[in-house]
């Protein structure tokens, strides 16, 4: 199958950690922060353990599941932003400040997203995957089409799917019950997703006619119309809780696994296929399946990293 493009989901995800630039104390923790000159923080096991305990007990966030190097870089951002001299000073600050705990959590969960992020993936989904899914529903007399956006951040990804369905498939979907579920571990980002209000930075890939049809511009912000918002259901859910995975025909799991330890990625990838019907259903993940999970996936498009349950 032909697949155009010269980037990969993985490059995009890694680009969060490339480049230059210092973080200002008042920096928005959700911004895409460039970190090349920020080497991982020199942090003692004791301080790392303390930070881990605080995050686990107060936010339910398990540091052990994420890549050490990423996490230390991210903690380093907050250490510098708060002008702490050492990681130990930062621990002390963290223990006494709920606000700092929230800011650290935001930096660690990284909510950078965009409408139609990696447009070639969305093109592929629009031109090949959704038509196949609709045809399969017809063949199987299946009445439901269930789409799941995992780690949906502020909703740009599931709303992009909703816009595609509205723009191109309204007639084909008339007889189907379509659901778009969007999950994320972070309650605040889900609240922003439900509000559906976006700055210009999130809109770079939105074609002008789509902007005009589905958004109302108010000052510098774009407000998504209710007709698109109501197509998506948001739910707080932790990807490490594999028992909570919904049955889905298409799973978008992009720029999320990249932050997790390899063993956790493996666990999640092995848990994903059982939520598909066996056979021809598709999935887009930004990690190439490896070792034991490889046999569970057939590759549909290696460049866009689209796979199918075997
Ligand atoms: C970089 S954003 C990706 C957004 C979107 N998928 C995209 O590609 O544009 C990563 C999202 O994963 C979420 N996340 C991190 N750990 C998670 C977990 N354990 N379970 C569910 N979501 C998680 C973060 O809160 C964040 O919103």
C-alpha cells in the first residue's frame, strides 16, 4: 500500500524534546518546551523517591511507568522555573505547595496537540481507514462504529476525527451509531477539551473553509461549534489501567506511548488488540509494535504507523 510522507509519529513526539530555549518561571506548562540544552536533572534517588511518592499519593501518577530521562528533564524544568538551586530544595517546595504540584503534573503529562496533527495520518484515516470501517460495518451488519482517541489532551485529535466524519461521511453514517470516545489521565486537560476553545497555535493545520464552518472566532480564540463538540464523549482514564479499555473499531494512540517505559509500552500494546474485533480493524499508534506485541499487529502503513489487529 502506498504511503506518502517523510515524517513519522515518533519523530513528532521526539521533537518535544529537541531544539533550544529556556523555560521562564511563568512559562505555561502546556507549551511545547524545547529542551536540548537542558540535560536531565542531577537528582538523588531520595529526592526522586520523594517526588514520586507525592505524585503517586496526591495525583495517582506513577513515575515508574514513564521514561526516567524524560521525567528528570521535565522535573528539571520546574526546578529551574521555581529558581530552586537543587532538586532537594525543589522537593521541599513541592511538599508545601499544591500549586507547584499541579504545575509539575502538567509538565509531566505534556498536553501539546493540534487539530489534524500530522495531516498525512488524518488523510489516510479519511481516505482509507474510515471507508473500510464503514464497509465492514455494512458487511457484518454491525450497527455501531466506535472510535477511541487515547491521551486526547485538549480534544484536538478526537475533534479532528469528528470534523472528518461530519465533512465527508455524513450520508454513509446515517444508519450507524457512531461514538467517539476520548480519554486522558488529566482531568484539567479534559475540562479544556470539553470547553473546545483554542488558540491560533492549535489551528495551523485547519483549512480555512473548515475553520469558517466549524469554529466561531472570538478575539484571538476559536470556539468549536456545539455540533462537533457533542459528537465526542470525554472520560478520565489511565492507560495503565488496561482493564478499562473500551471495545473500539479504531484506536488513535499517538504521541502518548513515547513517554512510557518500554515494558509499559509493551503491556499496553498487548492489551489494545483485544478491544478490536479480530480481523480487519485498524489502529494508529505512534510506536512500532515490538517483541511479543508484534505478532498481534499487521502493518497497514509503516510510515503513518497504522496497524490492524491480526
Ligand atoms: C502529547 S499529548 C498527545 C495528544 C494527542 N494524542 C496528539 O497526538 O496530539 C499526550 C497526552 O497523553 C496523556 N497521558 C499521559 N499519561 C497518560 C496515561 N497514563 N493515561 C492516559 N493518558 C495519558 C497526557 O495527559 C497528554 O494529554
